[in-house]
């Protein structure tokens, strides 16, 4: 899948600007998130991926990194996490046990499923865990530099963010014996030993070795330090970071004035909203997980959905009634067979898991091309069926009634309707095409002096337990003939 999607214009223009300021490469494109809850921010990763692809298209070598902030302290308990996790507040996410016991840590519990989705999307990305980077010494030099320039970093933070800064502020957060990264006070730097002396909340003194991951840089400083430590040339940001006095403002100045490192290229993206729910937010539990979305659409459709036409604009994701139209547009652009997604939804629900039966329905409906590629068809039916089960508005959900349910449903029909169904059952022939069935259903109603709405209503009642449904001819033609005949004999 990857690479088939053309590089969008905005990504190409961004790559051009990155190349102007940072040269021909190799480039390091980075994106990252704190795995403190369900990870949903696919937009940031996809913006980064598009720019990485645009840089590659220009002939540059690109390292594409997902920086998982696993060493970050726990600040907020995610929805669904037991209350006793309060005691881990301030501890590194990588050092907290998995609340459900299925992964190595709290961080991995949220990170691993996201990583699996990135792999399923065939993304050419390296996932780095920040606690390992600290433990392996990747941050040692920038931490030393930060500690040496404590006064200057403090001044920049104060000037840019307008916050009052404590006299004894340190860019470094050592980990106390309790496990907490917060509330500890650095009292002395030991540059020759890669360490700091600190006093914890209880007044106990300790030493932390910053070349071994025994603490981390505060996150505003870490942002700029990370650019230098990893050689970053491009990073996208959501608008919360780029507001005045925000984290990119402080990082830009720290990068230039303290780390003497050129500020990476940037792209500011807008939020994703979910129709009827609001902006996506893991702390509010308003999330769509990539793994759930990959159940209803292929990776490139997901890319299109999350990027929209221009990621600098907000998008509202509609997985309910608006989704079939989105899929039709995506499929048309991708040059896929022109079967309307809603038709696939009807076919998928009618044929169950039987791809051969579905192919029969599609070719009788005039969609030979889709019917002739069983592998692709099986996948499309899988997406359509999952959507029908998990997201479709009620009127689009179909299930052919079993014999007993059908008999119960038929109890509400009058004699005229029963007679109509009986006549139709007698006229059905094997391998009739959708349009011929449609004609026969209609003509029979007219000949009997029965209003079509009443006639078709009877048909939907005994087949689906509803008063209406998908276009009757192709629908009936797609069902096994014996089942239709039996349901119609009431
Ligand atoms: Zn787990």
C-alpha cells in the first residue's frame, strides 16, 4: 500500500522549505507522543510520514522516528485505570506496571497497540522509547549542556512563557528512591560523574546518573535537546504547542541560543473532531483508535481520512452516515471498481462470509470487475461488514430473518400481501438478474392492484423484519433462491 498514494502538494511544499534551510540530508523526521493513555493522534504521524515521503521523493535519505515519551512522568490517570494508580503519579510511564498485566509497562500497554497499527499501515518508521534513549546515553551530552546552561534556560523560560521561575529551578528531573520524578530539588551538578545531587520530597539526599536514565530533562527543555540529540530536521506540531509562549516558542530559542542547533522545519496541524462528540482527546475518552479504524478501511483510506485535503485545517471525522460517501470518494480516487460502498454493505451483510455468493450478487448487479478479484473482494467485504456491524445507522443494518422470526414478522401482514408474496415466490427462477427480479416484483404488484409500497413492505417484512430496505430486486436476486421462496410462503 505504502507509496502508492501520491505525495500531497502541502507536503511537497513543506519538504522544499525543509531542504532550503537544512540542506539535502540525511534528514531526520520526528514525531512523538506520551503514551499515558490510548494513543489516537494519527494525524501528527501521518503529517510527518507525508513530509518524510516528500523528502525521499527529492532524493534525500530520511530517518523517520516515532519518539515515544515513555520516561515521562504520569500526570493524569487515563479513563478506565484503577484509582490506586494515584500512587504512581510522577513516576515514569516505563516504570509503572501495566494496569491490565498484559504488557511490560503502563507505557507499553498504550504504545504497543499503536505500534502494531503503524506496522499494519506498512509505515517505514522507527519507534524509539525515550527511557531507553536516556539509559543508552543518547541524551547524556545534551543533559550536561543543559545543566551547564541552567541560568540561561531559566531566563528563556521566564521571558517567553512569562512564568515566575523558582530560584533553584533545574532543567533536570532526577528520579527519587520512591520512583517519583517530581518534587525533587537538584542541589549540585557533578559534571565529571554525569550526575546531580538532589534532595527528595522527604528531605533525603540522593545522586542521579544522567547517562543511565536515572531521570530526565523537563519536557520544554527536552524538546529542544531532542532536536540536537537526534539531529532532527523536521517535526510537525499541533496548535496547542505552537501558541504564543508555548513549547515551540521556548524550544526555538533554547535550540538557537543554548544548544546552537538550527530549529527544525515545522508544520502546524489542526485538530481532528469526531462528528457529534467534539475534539479528540484521550483524557476525555473521545478517541478513535487506529486499530478500530483499520477494521473498516484500508490503510490508505485512513491516511486520506486523517490528513483531509490540508492538515492545517480542522476535520470532522464521520464514521456513521457520512462514511459511505467518504469511501466512494476514496475508492474513485484510488481507481478502484466503482461499486458504491453502500452496495458492498448490503452484499456483505446478505452473503455473510461467503465470498462466492457475494461475487454472484455483484456480477448479477453488473459489477463484474469487483466480482472477478476474490482476494480484493474478500477484503472489501470484510471492511463493509465491520462497518455495518460497528458504525452503520440502524436502517442500514441488515440481517435476513430465520424461519421462525420470519413467521412471527409475517403475522402483521394482510391477505392481499400474503397472496402477493405467494405469487412472487412462484415466479422466482434460479439465476435471475437483479433488474429482472425488480421488474417482476413491481409488475406483479401492479397487476394485483396492490400499492408498490405495500407490496415491497411485505417483502422486507418477511426477509428483514423491516418496512423498508435496500433496492429489492438486486437484494432478492443475491439471496439463495430456496431461502427466499421459503420466507415468502407465509
Ligand atoms: Zn497491557
